[in-house]
C-alpha cells in the first residue's frame, strides 16, 4: 500500500543542479532513496543500480538526465527511471516528493523501496501478423526482447536457441564458475510467458532469406517478418596433437562447460593448465586457484598485452599471482600427452621450448569465432573473412531486408573516439545487449535513431577492472595515472591526441565519466591528461556527438 515515508536528516530540498544525495527512509529498515536534481527539479528514486546493486550516489548524472552506474555502465532515465543502457534489466522506482512541516517525505510502497527497483510492464498478448524470430539465447537476445516489449511491440516473438536454457548472465561463468541455472537466468520462465515470448530449444540449420523462413535440425521451419541473428561465438580449439583426442580438455562458453570443468577439478589439489592469457583465461585461473595449482600459458610478454598493453598487463599478472597462479609467458604450445595411468585423459601440456606442465585438466581460453556455420552455404548473405556479418549502425545486415545481426557475429561501424565509422567486431557481453536494445527499439519504432553507446566491459582480476571505449583500430600511447603498484590506476589509451579507451581499477567512477565524455565528444586529449587534467572534474555537455 502506498503511503508517506519521512526522509531522515533532511528538512528541505536544497540540492544544487547536478547534485545527488542518498537518504535513509524513516520506518523502513535498510530503506534508502536517491535524491537528484536536474533543470531545477528534484527527483527521488531507487538508490541502487538494478544490475548488481551499485550505489548510484557514486554514479554519473548528465545534463540531459542520464544516471549511469559507477560499475558496469547501466544507465537510467532520471525523469522516468527507465533503462537506457545495458546491463540493467529492471528500471528504477520513482517516488513523489512531499514537503510539509519542515520535513521531506516520499510516497511509495515499502516493498518497492526495499527492492530498489520496479517491474517494467512487459506483459503482452501478441497481435497481428508480425513474426519476430531471434536465433540465439544470449545477452543480445535479452536486450532485443526487453526493448521490443518496452517499446510496445505486439508482434509474435519466437526465440530459437541451442543453449538448453533461457538467457543467462554469462559473465558469471568465467568469473565464478557458477553453474546453477536458476541463479544465472536473467529472467524466470514466467516472464517470457507473460510477455508472450515463445522460447524453443532448437538448433538452426539454415535460413531462407528470400522466403523468410528459418529451418532447424529437427526439420521444423519458422516463418518471420523480422529476423535477429544473435548466435554469439564458438570457442576456438587448438589444432595440435592430443588436444582433440584426450579427455579433460575444456573450453568455457556454456553452463555445461562449467559443470564439466568443476566435475573434473573436484574439490581441490588438481594441476590445471589454462591456455590463453586473455580475459576468459585470466578469470578462470583466478577462480580455480583458490583450491588448485594453476598455470597460465600465454603467447605475449604480459597477460592481455594486445588489448591492454604490457604495462597494464603486468598489473593484472601481479594481481593474479597473489592467488598462487603461475605464468608461462611468451610461450608456444606444442602438444598434449596422456596420463601414464590412463591413456584417455590428458596428463601434460608440452611447450615448444621443451617445458612440460603436468595437467589433470586443461582449460582453453584462446578466443571465439562467430557462430555463423549455419549461414556458410547461403548464397543470399556474404560472410566477412572472420565469419561475421557486416551491418550498418542499426545492426541491419548488409544486402538483406528485415534481418539484423548483433553481438559476437556483428561487424558494425564504430563512431566512438578513433572509430570514424570503421567496421569493428566487439566480443563484449554488454555490447551485445546494447545492440539488442537498439534492434528491438528499431523494430518497434522504425523512425528511431541508432543507439549512441560506448562499449563497456568489466573483469574480475583480483580487483575489479572497468573499461570503456575501443582499441580495435589501434592505439599508440598509454597515459597511466594513480598507483599502479597497488592496482589502483586509470589507464588512457591514445591514438595520436585522441583517447580511444580507458581502463581503471579502484578509481570509480572515472571510467563511467569517461564513457559519457566520449559520447559527447568532450574527452580530454592525451596532452591534457599528461598535464594533469582529471576527467572527474570536468562538466558534461548536453549534446551527444557520436
């Protein structure tokens, strides 16, 4: 039941424009709301991000009324509380403010205040002849579904996925090796039913683009008026002796992969070799090292050097080494050999320099390829050299009508700093969901403009890493600030004078602020940063420039 609740320690609304303040709610244990003022109006809303619960008082508020989480880039509309950017699914609750008798109150329900969110109305009984078919069951699919129903699309929606479960928070697989489907699901089964969304566990075999029909391996076919391709990536394997034949050599992409890894590892005491020093490999090594002896094998001088640079890669390596992880860097893999007691199971990984690493199991983190195998025989679509699909800013596939591609399989024009519209393919979970939100909005509202988002990702590497921007088109200089030796830093990646990406640890919300500055074409230059300019002290223009 809605009632009035007094806000503790506040007698008048004296916030300045652009100011945020977290306030306790009297009479509700643990109850808090966020007050924020913009354009001379004070708003009261949920105090925490609906993604992972970050305190929004530490977020970034923009002149056009965007409130962005300090952790993972989720963004909300200040006026309505609605989600604007992934990875949040639920909107913020908004509360009416009442001033009387020298006190300030909000009107709301206790349960809503405690939940720090509200449930958006995604309920729908499909109508009309429209048929949206989505192939894939990942983050991009979730973003598409959310945006379709949020924007009033009443078309029939069918999701075809070979995953074997509903869309999950895939980031938790490598970061914590979680395998409980119920805990991983982004939405429960009831949500899809109430939203009028049909989910089918089928693997797609082909698409007839001229006839607008999707066929599955079971022989069924599904007609569409709009088709969204969101099939994600297929983990790469090593074409080396032993890696195809021996057991206990795993990739990590699905819940089943996690279950296989944890089953083979057991409780403790195993020798585990992780091949690949990118984000997946480092996260898995960090998690497994709690109970096992883990060695990471990488080709570069430092982990993630290609993307993050040698200096920052060394920080990550130092962090992970604290958990006991060992490293074999600048190393090439030669072969895998079996155990002496069991010729079916892996027993060792041999490096090209002659080093032999004992291994009870091996985890491969050597990248993914676009999962577009089902399109290779199609004469209607042209795949890029890497197997991806080229799209425009709306993620509409080049040369096809009413067909979209998002996530790991999409190569799209990048207009962030340094992008200049050059095509890029970005394998970030959050990028896929934002692309899905763009597509869902486009289908529901054909006059909508392309979504202006800066790529964001995060990682668990001893401390939490935040990253925004993109270096796919190159960078030539790093500006490093903070205390790198304590893993407390912000790293600016520059191409010429343009900062194209920012990474940070223990410096929130600098990455969030930089993402907003990038959207507005107001990010400080390399020279300005070298001279000591701090992005957190800069104002934000209202105009979006990308």
